[in-house]
C-alpha cells in the first residue's frame, strides 16, 4: 500500500524517536533539535515531514536550512521527492546518509536544477573513549570577550569548507550571533596565542547519546605541523567530559590530512554521509 507525506505532530514523537534511535550518531543533528523544540516549526527552525502508511510513521525528513532524510526507504524517498519537486526549494543543502541523500537528489535534480556541489562520500566518524594521544593542554573553552578574535577563524573555516562566505549577502550580524551563541553556551573551543586563534572546533549538536564536532580549523601558517592531532584529542576529552560519552564528526573524503588526523586521534568510521550544496 502506498504511503503519504504529511507533517509530524507531537503525538508522533515516540515513533520519530524510534526512527532516530536506529542510528543515533547519524541522526545527532535532528535529535538535538527535536529534544529541545519538539516538532514545533518555530522552535525547530524547520518542520519534520513524515512518510506514513496506515497512520504508521515509516520514515521522516527534516526540512529547514538543511534537508535531512531520516531512515527513508526507496518508497519513502520517491514520495518525498514527489512532495518536494513542485515546491520552492528553501534549503541551502541536503545532507545525511549517503545512499538516501544521493537517491533523493537523483529524483529531485531534474526539477530543481544543477547543484553547486555534490560531496558524494563523507566518512561519518565517532569515538567513545578519550584519545590515546596526549591532549593539547592549551585547548580550552573560548570566552565571549574573545569573539572578535574567534570570528575571523570561523569565517575562514566556513568559506574554505562550503565555498561561500557566511557573511555574504548582508548576513554578518546573523553569523556573528550564531558564533556568539556557540561561545556563550560553552560549545566553542580553541587554542589562542597573543590574541589570535591557532586551532579551533565547536560542538554544533548535542543529543542524549552523542555530540557532533564541527568547524575544525588550523591557522594557515601552522598547517602541516601536527597541531590538529593533540588539538582534536583535547576536543574529544572536553566534549566527552561536558556533553556525551560519544563524539562524532563527518569529513570530506578528499580531505586526506583531516582524515588521517581523526584516525590518529582514535576516531573510527561508522557510516558515510553525502552533502548536496545548492
């Protein structure tokens, strides 16, 4: 029997959390949002669409700044694509399990047009112990009075990673507020010297089971000197002590230095993401 697409409401939360629990590391971002905002679009920063069959939630999709499939089947992806195809695209990217994302994009690309970039293989990695590598003792939480020093590093990292500046098109105030929020909530970490950032990373999402590191960056003049390995070891220790026992991240497959660094720290690949950038 064919299913249908409709909004997920509070009465569906137990079923939604059951879907998320199938792969809590992969679904960390959505889990973190739903834990705080439920499925209220205003609190969530988007909406959760569900693929239902006989009133049973079979699969879901987070629709906000990102499109994120949640345990979708081929039938669910076809239905989501039919639902999304005639609607105006509001998301800046699609990301998640590579098989699901790439299949959805295959279905949507003819209607939505060419993507700006498609990252087809991004290892999803996790670690559930402190690293055997000695942690950099100089990596610590960033303080709010260091925002002006920290912000340029965040902008540089984002621009390198995404290919577009986060402060383009008049978004300076919004991005500054986002970075400020990460600092105020104790999720921004780094190594500072003489008022400048040498290494940094943030914990972008925190669910009951896992936290996800993002924004890893090394100052350009220090790259190749091996500071990211003890730096990431410190991030793992701080994140595990503060947030959750398991720390995760995902990385572009072509970023060989970063992948080697994470493996050296003790991260292991637990899945593969893909990202479509619009």
